[in-house]
């Protein structure tokens, strides 16, 4: 073999080798691409599977929830006794002990009204007590035309809560509370002869109180009211609305104080009344107009006005005045509500109750003692 043949053979072998290397490299590249394609396809498939599973599982969950809601709606519509909870129910249950909460089915409220104030109305009713006996009761609730806010209902609950803490013969007794989704009912002692104001107005139309009561009975009424107020003072309670309209008479003509809607328990000696709060202005003392303050001695002032009402059946204090500013001006000048009855058995007590300085007014205990002595013809 010559040299040219050897060179050609070597060139051919080199070419074949190079060709094999190139083909192997292309083959490896194609394999890698295939693996990547498989992995991507698997990831896409897994992701789609997950979304499909989540979608159908979510729809199934929604169907179950709708089914439960539909069943609940059926249960509610089929249950005639179902009532939504009123917003003040939780507040009521916190303030009123369970033993004073009656079932609404135990109370029968008559349509006839026996009394009405600025915010509340009172009906006669019948209560079935725990022993199964039925007793006559007075039932107080908010007037239909009153502010029906949650705050109004809370104030009614506060009145009930306070009344349940006081027990005195000369205070109207609170039995308990019941409610529906619309109303709260305060269940109280029923007083056959209604308010002192209406009783003397109806039975002494000519204005002569002595046609109705003797001097001794008048003094007894004054003592009973002072006794009830002395008890409230002992309990640090301000009534703040003491007037003949809020004195009720039972079948035996015993006097009992009612309507504690404005009443407050005080830790200090006084209660500061917020401005623009509705108050019985004709019964308010000078210190209210000066400082917006009210104390037990402020109740004493109102007590004096109440005694004036008794001696002037059917009349209103400062009845010739209609503007609040004019009434305030007269009170600040210590002008009394009107002409005093010269035959009044407690005329001097009234004047002492109207002292400008609260500390100079007699206490309710002193008023009790004085009227009792007067009733027995003794000097104080």
C-alpha cells in the first residue's frame, strides 16, 4: 500500500468518526427535549385536575349551605312562636334577675288605659303568679307615639330595675317584667283609686278639699308621702318627679309613690341633670335653674308644690304662665305657685319646703314628725 492510499484511508476513518460524534450529540439533545415536554404536560394536567376538583367541591359545599338555609327558612315559617330577639333583650336580662321575668303567656293586658305620662302608658291587667293564682296588676309600657329607640326601652328597664330594689308600704310595688319582640311590660301593684290628682279633681270639683277629706286625713296623706320619700332618701334615690299625678291611692285611700322613670341612684349628694333633658319645670327648685343640680332637698321643694296641689284641686302650679322662662323667673324670685289656702293644715310646712337655700328646707323625716304631731294637736 502506497503512501497516498494510507492518507485516504486515514481521512475516511476520521470523517466517519466525526460523523458519529455529531449524530450522538443530536440524539442526546432530542432526548432532553422529550423529557421536558413530558414534565410540562404532567404539571399542566395536575394543575387542571386540581382546579376542576376545587370547582366541583366548592359547588357541592354551596349546595349544602343553601339546603341548610332552605330548611331553616321552612322551620322558621312553620313555627308561629318564632320571634326575633329585640336589640335591648340582652340589656334587660343583665339588669333584671330571672326570678322577676314572667312569661308573656302569664299576663293578660286589657285595652282600657288607667294612666298615661309623657312617655309611658298604664293598662289594667291580670297576672298568673307562680302559685297559679290570678291577681290584678297595673301594666306599664312605652306609648305608641313615644320614641321607640333602644335607649327608650333601656330607660324603661332601668326604671324596673330600680323599683325591684325598693320595698316600702308607701311606694308602689314592682312585681316583675315580661316582654315580646316589640314591647317591654312592667308589671306592678294595681291601685284602685288611681292618682291623687285625678281623685281630688273628680271628687272635689268645686275646689273645696274639705268636702272630700278631713284635716286629719289630709295630714295622714302628707305623712305617708313624706314617709315614702324618706325611705328613698335613705336608699340614696332621687325621685325627681314628685307631684300629685305620681301619687296613687289604693282601695283604703293609702298613698303610694309611683313613676320612677326619672329617678336616679346617686353616690354623691346631688345629680347633675343634662341640659335640654325634659323635666317637670313647674315642680323644679331654684338650684336646678342655677346649676342643673338636683338633691334630696330638691325633692323636698317638689313635695311642697305637691301639698299646694292637694289644697288647690284641679289647679296647676303657675297656671297663669305658659312660657318656661316666665315660670323659671317666678321660681327664681321665690314666688310661690299661687294663693295659699288659709285653712291648709300644712301651710307652714309648704313655706319651709320652698326655702331658696336647700339646706334650710326640712328633711322628709322632719316633715313626717311635724305632720304627725300636728295631726295630734301638738306643737313641733
